[in-house]
C-alpha cells in the first residue's frame, strides 16, 4: 500500500477541516497532523506560504490552497464524485464552494474577532493548538499575543464599523435561509455532499464553535447544526437532487448572498486591484461597503469566470444564474 496523504491543519482553521472532511468522505488514506509549534518546520517543507492546510502527497509533493487541493485529489480519486452529473448543478455547487471560502469567511472571521468573548475563546484555542502542553502564563501569554494580532487584522476581510451591521444581519438572514433548505435534506445538493458543502461548511462549523455565532446557530438552526456535525464525517445517504427540487430554498440563498453580496463585492475587489487603489467602496444590497482590496480573491474570481466559460451547454445554467443576479458578474 502506498503512503497516506498527510494533512497539517487545525480544528479552528475552516480551510483545514474542509480538506479533512473531503478526505474522510472519499475514504482516501490520510494522516491528520495537528499543526503544533513542534511540527511547523516539517510542514513548511511542503509549503510556499505560511498558511494551513498543507498537504503532502504519497509522492512527497506539497500542496496548498484548499480549492485546488480538492480539485487535484478529485481528479485522482473520482469516485464517489463530489460533482453532480448535471452540468448546471455542478457549476452552482462550485459557486457555493467559492462563496463559502470567500464570503462565508467574512461571516466567520468577523464574528470570531469582533467581541471580547469570541476573541478570548478563539485566541485560547489557537494557542492551545500550537502548544498543546502549555499551561498558565505560557498559554495566556501566547493567547494574548494572538488576540492582539488577530483583532488588529479583522479589517483584512472588510469588517469595520461601517460594515459590521451588514455582515451580522446577512449572517443571521442566511442562517434562516440555510435552515429552511437543510431541514429538507442532509446536504446542500441532496443526499450526498457536493463541492459546495465542503467550502461553506468549513466556515459554518467554525462559527458553531465560537460563542456568539455558535449561539445564533444553536438557538435558531437545528438542521444547520446537524449538517455541521454530519459534515465532520460525511457519508452518502442518497443522490443529488434536481434543480427543480432544490430551487425553492436554494435559489433565494443564491440570490441574497451570492448574487447581491459576494459577486458584486468580488468584482469591485478585482477592479480595485487592477486600478492599484489603496481602498475601495462598493454598494452591496443598498449598503455601503469599504475595505482594502484582498489580493487572493481576484484570482479566485478569475477561476470562477473560467469555470463558467468552460460550461459547454449553458441552457439550463443561465436562467438559474440570471434569476439569482449572478450571471452578469460571470461573463
Ligand atoms: N486560500 C487558502 C486559505 C488558507 C488560510 O487562510 N489559512 C489560515 C487558517 S484558516 C492560516 O493558515 N492562517 C495563518 C495561520 O494559521 O498560521 C485555502 O483555501 O487553503
């Protein structure tokens, strides 16, 4: 038997658990290695950027960035596929995956670092994950350093005094919409997990572990909490559904958060990077949004547009994207 894949990551990192959930679902032999201070140097041999997750293949090659990691591994282990056969649904699932990584992360990151109770909880868990044996002052000193650094970085995802209200209102509305959708099925696209589940779930699961966002989920969204728990070790329970059966509760989610928030934001962010501006402003669903451009996200929008261009028959897809106000941002 060949060596297993190795995944260095952390429970508190949405992109790490996303990749681990994928490997678990596919039944691909892998070793999960908690990224502690002690193994950091070893993991960095396989990394170009100081970010987790980091994956080493059985051939000892390094991989980073959760979306291409899953895409490369999926090409090697196509069964059971995480992509619906229906080309339109497969694109919508990829769009939700990207949405989770990019906009779902704003929800998660904002709630994690906006309030003292969440800051303390996350900083302590990160410190503990880096130094599992540390206690007392060593632990609290490290947690204090992490808290100061991260609170200072929350602006990075666009969270600030002007945007905080919109981030929180849209999260709470999205929880309601997701709940309506997930109370009818085990996964976002039916009886088995799709690409879109992995991306969105990593962020929501981490929200669930934080005091403030976790309380919102536990109070209002039992089916979403059950999905968060199910996705830790996802198993196929049935088939993907058709768009007709998903649409009543998935189409509103696509329109409200992907079409009205994420894609116009992503387009404005990419234009700001092209123009080399320090800060950009865009109106999102009637609210002003301002932030410094985020570099990585322009690449992911370009990839999404490439994926859209690659859909051979758009007859079923375009009406879905048009109705959700997504199409004009994609090509
Ligand atoms: N686009 C990357 C993002 C990875 C990322 O931002 N990872 C965060 C944790 S969730 C990180 O490593 N932050 C620095 C650290 O934890 O040392 C992916 O999808 O894998």
